[in-house]
């Protein structure tokens, strides 16, 4: 009987392919999450990959137009092909289609910036942003990952989860929790105490915990099975926050989340959809 060795190469090929894809995605995510374009040296340092590995991977990403390299500075930004793919996905998103008009109305009522975010691993990622009509704009972008423990959308999402699911996510967060400002909660006990308060009142607040000078109010959107599928925040600057935030921001926010959740529950297209 002839002994076949064909299964082994297939397994090795699959593992190697997965590892290469993970490198591609990790480097793309670093470029997307960093406010300023990166050099290869900076990308190598941030990723922990050897510089030759980063050179090869970046060359492949540039060739596929997923990254773009400045001929003047050599710095890297997201490429046109990736942006085109993201725009197509974003435009067809069922969650966005179900909520965009309500988000616009919330922005107009509050006069402040509105974000829509969904869970992405151990972070929330912004999938929609509607800017305040004010001349002062916020630096956040669609596609930005933000922490669960320091943002209104993250805490609203955590508080809306069932206890088991919430505990699982909390156990997987880094210790200590990352500090972004002097107001950031960095202990799990402190975060759990906040979540109890949020569950009791139905909305969350970020009191300059993610970024100095910015206050955010958040609440969850629920799917057909009663589980949180996203969160919305209304973000305002400290110096222009209105005297009655409950009336000015929180009540319109809660009503928007209620309307969107109800629409999802009543829309046949979402009948078999637990998440987006």
C-alpha cells in the first residue's frame, strides 16, 4: 500500500495562510487606528513584527491598493480599494439602514455629535457618525475602535448584556484597564459599580473618561431576542453642555434607541437576524 502524505501539506498550507492573513489584518488595523500616517519603522515597532516582515506585507497590501504609501514621506494610509469596500459594506448595512434617519433626527434635536457603535472583539467600533452643526468638530471617525470601559457606548453595551455574557467580556479586558484621562476608571470593581448604576437608570455617561473636555451619553439598541446589538451616544463638549442634560440629551437618546429597537423587532427583513 502506498502511503499518502497529501493531508499534511494541506494542513500546513492552511495554517500558514491563516498566519499571513492575520498579519495583513493586524497591520491594516494599526494603520486605521493611528491618527497620523505611519512609517514602516513605526509600524514595525507597533506591531512587534520584524521590519523585513512588515516590508513584505506592506508591499503586498500596497500592490492590492489596500494601503497607500506617500511617495514624498513614505508614510502609510488606508488605500482606495479598502475604502471602496468599506463604503459598500457601510452603505448596505442593515443596522445603518434601520437607524440612519433616526440618528439624523437625534443629531438635529440635540445639536450634538451622534455615534452608532457595535461590538468588535473587546472594543466598540463606530459604524456611523453624524457631526454636530457646531463649528467645533470631534476627532472620532467611522471605523475607530474605542474601549468598552471608558466610553458611553461601551458601558451602555456592557450594562445591557446578560450577567454571564457581561462577566465573560469583563474577564477578558486587560488589567489594569487602560487610563486615557484622569477620570478613566481603571479597576474592574469600579467598572462593575458603574454598570450597576447604568442598568438601574437605563443610560450611561462618559464624563471626560475617554477624551478630556468631552462628555457623552449612551444607550443600547436591542435585537429581536432582547440582546444588545449596538449602542448610540450623544457627545458634547464640556464648555457648551446644556444645563439640563437629562432633558436635552438623555431623553431624546432613549427615545431614539426605543424606536430603532422596535423597528428591528417589527421588520420582516430582520426576522432571523440576531446581530448586524
